[in-house]
């Protein structure tokens, strides 16, 4: 990966026609790894009973033109996040989508709730979330994944948003999460977006703000803005 954030958050530009290909998962895990993952999952569920062990996508190989990987359990991803030493056995690179949503007035940023499992209190560009198996098909559709996140997190109907092709992929240090980044536009005003978010009842973010063009340089320097969103702002299309 090339990098906009040397040594921290590697960034790779993607070709617009970049494909996601699903392959078969690797072999079965040892009883010891299963036991460790189950212990971590049980402890996490005690603290957050709403956790759901869904089916999420893990990348095995990434290039500018193609990402290949397999479906796995979220509990295994969480186990690796909580205990990074498990990577040598699990080798999971969870794939996520992150959008940068532009309204007629500017961009939308959200602050992750302090109680979030990951990156609480940090600002990012919503929507964002793990790639989940939402249909019976094994295929991965990045735009549909991002639109589903926009509806879940912000209460925005899919027909109110236009989504670009994938532009970047950013790797988180430590957790090895890979953010596939896309640009989004809506005809809705920021006030309308904020109203939809409040009505949705989603608590992933505790605050939304409007980021106008004249304040982008200032926000790009803030340590509490996640580097994935910084990369999206730095590489945003010229309007």
C-alpha cells in the first residue's frame, strides 16, 4: 500500500472498477482458538448485550483492481480486535465501507458515541460500517452496503443519495480493518440530514456537524478526526 499517513494508516488508491471476489474460507480453527474466541465474545456480550454475531467479510488479498476474501463470523473479528496476538491464527482483515457525504452546504461529520466498541469519541465521516452479508447471495455490492449503512446510521432513504465508485482503501493499525472509501452526494440540506438522523434513533453517533469548505484544512489537522476521513477529504473530487 502507498501511504498518506507514513507508518500509521496506509492508503491505496483504487481503480473505479475495482471488484470484490468471494473465495472459500480457510480451514477449520483449532479448539483452542474457538475457546478463546468464545470467551472473548461472552465477555463482550455481558457488557453489550445488543452485540450480534453476524457474517462479515475478511479480505485475503488487496490490489488496486481486485479485493478477494471470504465470509467469517463477527465474533472472530472481535476476538482478534481484543487480542491482536490471534492474528497469527485467524489472519482476518475485516473489510468495511466509509462514505464522505456532501450536502449542498458542505460535508457531514459525526462523533462516535463514547460507548462505541471501537473508536469512541472520534470524529469520522458517516456512514461507515463492516461489510455484512445482508442477502442470501455471497456477492458483495459496495454501493448497496454503503446505502444500507446510510439508512441505518442516518435514517436516509437510498433514493436520496448518489454514490461514487470506490476510490481508496485505508488500513487501520492494530486491528487490520480495511476501509473502502466512496464519495456520496445528496440533495438534502444538512438540517434535513440531521433531522433524519435524530428521527432514526440510531446512537452510533452522539453529534453531527456540517463541515464547510473553508474549515476543511483546519479539521484535517485535528487528532480526533479519523485518518480514513482525512484521506477522503484530502482526495475529495473538485466540484
